């Protein structure tokens, strides 16, 4: 896990923009701006509902939903 507070503002923005721009991230039928999407994921991180994880094997970073009990449950792919 990578605490979002450990990333610089620019690095965090880059991670979140990359995440929300990936195909498969669903926000419903309404049009949502990139800034709004980033803000939504930021709020999830702040509330502890999502975490940033780094996989050293693939050297990739992702945002995942936190299951009850504080463990990462999987990539955030549902409506945020």
C-alpha cells in the first residue's frame, strides 16, 4: 500500500488521472469532468474507502476498494 499522503500533489494527481482515464471506470450516464472524477477518488482515499497499491512484480500502481476490515478488495471499477 502507498499512503496517498506520502505522494506529492503532482504525483497523486498523475496516479488518479491515469486511473480515472482508464477504460472500464464507470461513472454512469451523466457527463463527469476529469477534475470531478479525480475529486471523487480523492474523497474515497480520504475516507479510507480506497487505497493506492503498488505491485513491485509488475511495477504498476492501482487504486483499489477497501473491504470491511481495512483490506484491499480489488480495483475501483464501479461508480465512484
